[in-house]
C-alpha cells in the first residue's frame, strides 16, 4: 500500500476519533460533572471544528505521520500517550479553565475524563491499523521496496540472510553493481544497472530502502553512494564491521533483523524543525525592522565607495540542489570576476574600503534575512556555494553534497570557525564542521552558533 494512502487513512482515522472523543467528553462533562442538561450550542460546533485540527497539528509536529509504515506498537503507544497528555493539557488551559464550577475537583475530573476518553478512542484504532500494516509487511504482501547495492559474495551473503529471516520486512526489487563486474546475484535478483544511475533507478522503481553490501571500512565507495541518495525518503542501511559493533553504532530494534547500521539522515525532530522555521521567520522580521537604520547607513556607504549597485546578487545552490539568488551588500568593485569565479582573500584588491569594514563585522550578510523569509535560507545552516566551486569540491569529497539536504544558512558552524574561505582547501576544512552540524543539529546548537556569530560581530573578528 502506498505511503501517501497510508498517511491519508491514518489522518482520517485520527480526525474521526478526535471528533468522537470531543462529542463524548462534551456530553459527560455537561451531564456528569457540571450536572446540567446536554444542549447543542455554538461552542459545541466550534469544538467539533477546531479541536480535531489542533490534535492533527500536534500529531504532525510529533512526527506521527512522517513514516507510517515504520511505526511499531511500542513507539505508537508512546506517541499516543504523550500526544494525548500534551493535547489534553493545552485544551484544558485554553478552553476549560474558565468553566463555572462548584469546586476545584471538577477541574481534575474534566482533565482526566478528557485524557481517558481521547487516549482510548485514538490508541485502539491506531493499534489495530498498525497491527494490520505490520502483519502485511511480515507476510511479504506489503514489505519495503528494497534495492541491494553490490553484486559480490558479500551481497549474496546478506541477501540470503535477509530472505531467510523468520519475519522479513524487505521486498527486493533488484540489485545494482558498483564496479560493473560483480553480478553474482543475477540468478536470484533482477539486475537494474550500475550504481552511477542510482538516482534514476530509485525514482523509477519507487525504492523505499537501500542496503549497501559493502564493508563499512570501504569509506570512499560508501561516501560516494550515500552522498547520492541521502536526504530523501529512502532508508539507507550498511554492513557493520567489528569496530562499529563495539562502538555501539549498530542499533537493533528487531531481534529477528539482520545485522545492519541504519544511516540516519535527519537528526532534528519534526517538532524542532517547525520551531526552527518559526524562529527563522520571526527573528528575520524583527531583524529587518530593527536594522533599517543600519541598512540605510550601509547603502549610502556602498554607493559612495565605488560606482555600481548597492546590492550584490549571485546564484548559489540551496536546498535539494535548487539554485537561488543570494542577496548581499556589494563589497567589491564591479567586474570583480571578469576573469571568472574567484574566492576572496584577506588582502583582496577587489574589495572596497567599506567592503573590508562590512566583511569584518559580517554586515554584508544582513540582506539575507530576506532570503530567509522567502524560504531559500535559514538563520543557521551550511553556507551556500556556487556550482563552479561545488563541482571542484565534489571531485575531492563527494560528501559535500550532503550539505544541500538542508536549507543553507546566514551563519554556520563552519563560518564561525573559518569565516570566508580563501581556497578550496579551506572550503573542505569548513565543510567538516558543517557536516558535524548536519549530523548533530538541534535548536540548542542553532542558538549557540547564533550567539557565537553575534560575538564575532561585536568583536569585529570576521574574516
């Protein structure tokens, strides 16, 4: 069953149970707690319309609908329990706290009644729904469409291990090879082509899971392959070596599963992602309004420094490799790149006097708050680069493409450490910190990077 259809059914089920729970709660609250006649009024209909929307938004922010096929019963219980508790508290303090009551005990009764009714009605249908999905997956009727990368003895070994599991979850659609020679799986699986055509194969066959049959010590090959596919909706699994096992990298959630490491591309929970975007918009609006005098002062300074426009717009590569125009105050003389793309240096003669001042304080970056509002950038994220330099970097480190899996930022961990890169080697050094950010990003880390950036501006230590 398609993922979108499962999500739609899940949302529809939650919507119906939210309405049912509110109707039942409203009836018992009136007749048992307030001890008045049950009447249908405007607040009743308003609740039927608004309350289910509140629950669905809360469940979405929890990440409940992110990957329905991969939900399991214990995780479902946790999501349902915590979501119901948070939602009940929110509804209590926004809608029920001003009720006319005879004693505070009625507040507690209302709270526990709402929680009990909603949790019972939402969890039981969910449990049945997920149990059916899990059963279909284990029976092989609706397993995850899986592509095996590799055609050597190791690939044959892991394939035979998985297909002989007592509770398999993988539905193999075929394999691709890496070196163009190893095709030992051809008698057992469809040969779909070479790994260089991986993105096309994933798209055409709607692959949900990829298993890379290489030892994790083969770093160069692994980096190149993972760089091609990481960041999408495909789950990536690789084979562990003994060091991976001893270091705790192998996380087992299924005692019947094969020994594999799941490559987790997204470390920031959906709730934090939503808060991050909210912070981006609110802080950018505030910054634009607060910095209007600074914008005027800098605009006059740029205009007086040399002939040319006030703003400098340049194509950069953003989220998912989509180009966009980054906005900066112009810090160089016009025709600074008439001989082709060049990176700036500490004593670059192309930089104007006020340009050096702005770069020192990072003031030239301030117009990028408009890029943030447009959704092209974030306050914190890997710095966006030009395609010209990306092509050079990828030849050395293919994993640089991982940085395009998230919105680029006005500031970044790499920017805090290195500032403006003067050559490709420095770009590679800065990339290491941005990759670390990518694998460890949280709201707390974002705030820390922003505070360090403010410190750099105040101390005029920008480079």
